C-alpha cells in the first residue's frame, strides 16, 4: 500500500510539474521548479529526466525546460479520437468561414478557459489566445458564457479563494459585477466582452451545455472594437445554431 501511494504521489508531482511548465509563457529553469514545488532536488531531477526521456518535456542548451512533442501528440490524439471534438472543429471552422472573424472553441478548467480550437480572422487582429493555453474565464466572453452555467452559490465557492485578476484596465475585478453579467447571460445565452482580455478586441460567445445544463464548452467570435455593434449582432444566429447543434450532438454521447 505504501509503495502504491508513493507511486501515486510521484505521478501527481510529475503531472503538476508538467502543468506548471505548460502554463508558463516562457521556458522554466530547474531553480524555478525547485522554488515552486516542495520536493527534494533529487526528486525534481529524476522526474524531469523521466519526462525528458519520454518526450513530454524538452530542454534547451541553456537548461530551460519547455513542453515536448509528446504532449502535442497526446493532445492531438484526444481531438482526433473524440467525435464531439471533431464535430466541434467543423462547426467552429464553419462560423469562421461565414463571418471571416476569429472564432474560438474552449473548455472550462476550474476558473480558467482552455482554448481547444482557434480559427483566425482574415483581418489583422492580435488576440491574447493560443490553443492549449489558459486564461482567466472572467476576462473573456467565452469564459463568462461557460461560468453562467453555474449558480451564484457555486460561483461564490469558485471565487472564494480565487482573485478576479485584471488583464487590461477594463477587466472585471468585482465579483458583484460578474454576477450581474451572469444573470443576463443566463437569460439570453449570450455573453459579451469589451477589451477585457485584449486591448482593442471585443467578443461575443455562447455556452455549450449538457443535458443537466452544466457547461461542457463554449464558442466565441472576436472583433476589433471599431466594428459596429450591428456587425457583431449578425453572428449571434450563427452562434445560437452552433450551440443547438453541438448540444444535440453531445447528448448522443452522454
């Protein structure tokens, strides 16, 4: 039993290190990991060596660690083997083709958005998003769309120890304001964001819910802020149709 628990701890430590490296915008040093994790130097070293040998991490000539090709292969296999994800990709790409704007498909991980698919606009538009990366859900339309699937009480528990961080001067930092927006999203199924995660960018999004009305994903469309509201409103029927199609599909696999 003790050996089994030790194995579980080692695996948990390895996965936590992998997540930490994946979430970092820059390569990580051994000292970074030593400061972040309460593990002995030898334990961290052995875990890193195992992940290097198996291709889950890479190390450059300066000794910096970054995500390895094996992680990409594993993530790609998930998207290819999951019929819901495959269909979601087709739907998201179809919206992108129809409106020529940047379209995202994402899931919620705790209080963060994790982008699964992104199809870029034909226009020059710089957006703080990248497939596989996380961003605070409350700063994005797609994140707020998914958060709306939870009750006020559940959201209070989520944010009891999680600060509403600010990515731009317009990011929501008040839980009261977030709740007010949640009430409106629940009423309309539409979430909005105005330069809250990326300057000069606004977004509109819908949640994808399962049969129990729990969010399983979200879709958003991003626009430059100078685009007129009536242009933004034109994509809402596309989003609502995508929402229905994917919710119907998801119900088939529940």
